C-alpha cells in the first residue's frame, strides 16, 4: 500500500503546477544552447547534476530533522535555501508549487498535522519553497530518505522530458525512451550526494542559470519560465 501511495504522488496528473514551467529548457532551446537530441541529453544530465548537488542536500537536511529540535535548524535551512534561489521566475515557481504541494499533502494525510508547517513558515516570514515542503511533508507522511530522493529525481526528469515533448522538440515515443534511458544513471548521480547536507549544496549548471535568467525576454506560449 505504501508504494501505491508513492506512485500516486509522482503521477504526472498531481496538481502541483510543475507542468506550467520549463525551468530554462524553453529558453535554452530558443538561445541555441540545445539544438538536437544529443544536446538535449547533455542538457538533461547537467540539469540533474544540479538537482543532486543543489536541491538534494536540502532535502537530506529536512529529512534528518527531529521534531524536538525542529524550529531553529529548519529556520537556518529555509533561509539558506531562499538565499540560493537566484532567478526571480524560478523563485516564484518554487513558492507556488510549495503551497500547492502542502495543500495537497494536507488533504491526503490529515493525521500528519501538515497545517502546522504552513503556520510555522508564515510565523517565521519564510517562503514555502517546494524543495523544503516536499521533504518535510513526505517525512511526516512516513516516507524514507532514499524513497524521497528517488521521487524528487524522477519528478525533475519527468517534468523536463514533458517540457521537451510539449515544445515539439522531441516526440512522445522518443521522449519516454529518453526518460527510460536516464533511469539507468540515477544511482551514479546519487553516488556521493545522498548523504550531503545543506552546508554542502552548490550550483553547478551556470549556463542553465543564465538561460533561466533570460527566459522572461523570450515570447512564450507554453511556459511561465
């Protein structure tokens, strides 16, 4: 039953708003950073490398928090993550998805007391960033660290492949074959990163950061950023 619930949470139809964003893929294609399937593969690998070097350490730290010592360590984690969100449109997307995720998980797991998280973040005047809320909610819902790491990496890959398909850059068959191929390197991506904490979080895909920054300068029908 637990794994059925996990599969439900990573379903593409879950209404968190992630499909409203391309996280820099659309601008990368527009600016010529991604020109063909080979370039898309390289882009996806760089994107996932940044996920495991930047976002997974914060997920790890949130999952390791214990309730009696929650408030001060979480405040530090939340402030540091907020400071590392450098691109305004990505920042906005993170907060929108964080609020949606918390609302959704609160309805799924009313016994987990997830409403207290929203109250705490509001009291501390801290934004509900998706990465932090994602981990904190799943911890309270009873999921383990390795499950949450794999879930997040899957969702990051899924959303990028979906964006490439909806942009017409690749077809659905080709896109899902590409997604399937990338699962084979998940363990390689996680190796050496799965135990790192927020103190060790780094941004590694600087061209992607630049593409995200200039997304607002392109005309887009499909994505907000």
